[in-house]
């Protein structure tokens, strides 16, 4: 099983900086999702900024979420654990 999300911070350009439970840090680009069904609401920057980590993944107030495996596998790593 891949690591889960420990914390998340929104970045400019509809990206998320994610700290995973194994200590790795990655940046996930949400732009490909912005015109896909329930994720279109994320185009509103103030709403996008309401992201939070919950139950090992990222979520927004209206119950949008992204699979934690997708977040881990598709994020660009900034740092690996020591």
C-alpha cells in the first residue's frame, strides 16, 4: 500500500504540496481535473484553498476528494525521507 496524506497546503497554479505518511513531500498538479465533473468547482481559487487532509487523502468542503494512491504516484517529489 502506498503512503497516505499526512498534511496538505494549496499552492498557486492549482497545485497541492503534500506531506505523505512516510515523510516524502510531493507536489500534485490539479489542473487536469478542473474541467471534470465534480472537480470543476475547484476552479474557484478561494474554494480550492479550502483543501484539507482527512482520512489519508485530500478533501474539499463539498466532498470532492482524490484517491491517495493517485496523489502519491502522480505527485512530483520534492523530498524523500532520510
